[in-house]
């Protein structure tokens, strides 16, 4: 077994309703007095939907220990119009919808640009060793989609004869 781990969230979750928390050392609300008092003990901290990345440094200071992993999960929104974050956090798993496709990353692998085909399937277009700019990936996917499918690559509902 590795380091102890806790999960904190900004969402109104009643952790007593969860039958099994596995090997978690604790759970609770982000920035609550209890979470702050019991934190900073060397455990891995996972924060679900912590809010804009401008708050992440404050959360690390309040809950995390030096050299212990601090993981952000399912952040509901980004405060920048680009891929990932601007705070220096490593994106371990990342999936973003872009026009006509997707951007995906699974650590330690490359960043990947996928085109969405008219039937809903996807195809890998490009892999990047480093995080690309959103505008570059979006342009690549959108232009390739237009070259291949023209106007017909607009989420098509097969069998119904119309766009969704």
C-alpha cells in the first residue's frame, strides 16, 4: 500500500452515503475548518471540482504537504482559453471537446488531436510531445474535417435524416 490519500470536494456530497471509500484516509469539503485542521499530514490530496485555477495555490497551501501529490479532478471550468492550466500542474488525464473533434491526454503519453467523423467515431489526427496551443489543434481538426466531409460533418443522426 502507498501513501494515505484523501478526497476533498466543493460539491455538496454526503460521504456517509457512500458504501465504500476504499483506502481513503479522510474526505470532506474543500476549505472547511475540519479539512484544514486534519490536512497537511503527507497524504495524497485529490480535489474534485475545486474551482478556477486561481484558487489552486490557496488549496495546496491549506490542504497539501510539501512533495505530496495534489490532484485536481473534474474541474468544471477553465479560466483560460487554452488547453490545461497555467499554474504548472501536470495534466494527467485531459479530455476537451473542440469544434469537429477532441483533444486528449493520458499521462505520461502525448497530447492527441482526434477528428470526429460524421458517424460519431473518432480518428487520431496528430500527436504532440508537448502541450499544443488550443488554437493550433482546433484549426488542424476543423480544417481537416472540412476537407474530408465539408458541411456534412455536423453531428449527424443516422436513421433520422437530420442533424442533432
